[in-house]
């Protein structure tokens, strides 16, 4: 997972995407692209009633004027191509996790993100390979990339709980337990909302640098964890999606190891 600097253009489009989702429903997916003179907002939702994005923009700018005033967004135009009253089928996604206090980030990202923000004013993001993306050349760093001309929001930002975000959180919850027993350097996890012929949830796990077989851990996960996520979803109702970007290293309600006592490796 990339660490995205909140006070950057990349942070801007992702945060705005989440602002929009909060005004819609959990069954919504939104993508915001900064095209310079205007924002292109594309998405799908099961919501039937039209939502005025300009009103959301006013609230967004009022709440974040200290962050983005330098970008001159007061007169930005919005092109709205959101599809309403649409059925959305979540896509299966692979997610990578690491044995850190926030498993979506590598330790190098956690260790370096504050220093990079304080050093590089134009920082957009730091990815899992410690490659930084910046608007200008960065002296003293060999690994940096320039952003594309059009900056677009990306998953999980702009996605409601029912369009993949809930599965993303639950995947991190599960994998956070697994590092205790697998001694893996990283774990790739894919969660599906679909079930197989035996009515079991489809998941896939890839362990790196572990002596335990993938299929053994997969079977254990299916036995130990409850994949009826209605209770898990209810526990997240008070969680503010904006904190994914505003406070990525803060306390997350799903980062608990309440099932660790039920995990037994023979």
C-alpha cells in the first residue's frame, strides 16, 4: 500500500473521493481525476437521488482550506459522470501486508514518511518499495518518479464498504493475526465476496519466507474466522473513512488480535 501525503495533489483527489462517498451509500465507488482546470468525477452508486457535487465541494474546501488553499481550488469546475441506481459487483483484489504496526505499510514507509514530508514539499506518495513520487526532482534520493499529468484517486479511497473496502479492512484484520504464527516477511491475501460450490468463501493466501504451506494457513483461516461480516460492518459504523488518509497510523478498530487464542498450528 502506498503512503499518500495528505497535503498534496494526490492527497487532494483521494480525500475528495472519500468526501463524496460519505454523502452517498456504502454501495458506491468514486474516482476523482485532477485534470488541471477541472475535476472529473466518475463513479457508480445504488443511490437513486441525485447529489449536487458542488455542495460537497464547498464543504470540502471549507473543512480543508488550510491544506489546499495554495492550489486555488475555489473556482475549480466539476464534471460529474456518476451513474445512479446501478448494481455494483465488488472486484476481487489481492492485497499485500507486512509484519508492522500497520500491516498495509512496510516498515521502511512507516520509518521514513514523516522525514520525507518534512524534507520534500512536493511529495505525493511513498510506495512499498520506498520509491517516492514527487512533483519536482528530489536531491539526495535515487528512487523517485514524477506524477502523471492527470492525478487520479485510487482504491480504497472513494470506495464504500460494500464495494471492496470492508473486505480490505477484514483482510488486514485477518493477516494481522497470521504474522504471529507464520513468521512471514509479507503476506498476499485475496478476499472474495463470492462462495464456491461448497458454500465456502473464496480466499487465497501467499506467504513469503514461511515454512508453512499456503493451503494449510488458508484452511485454518476458513476454520477460525467468521466470514459473515455483518457484525464486523456494524462495528465500523462509527469509523470515519476520512481517517484512512488523515490518520493512517492512528488506532483502527479492526487492528485487534481477538482470535489469536483460537489459532493453533500443529
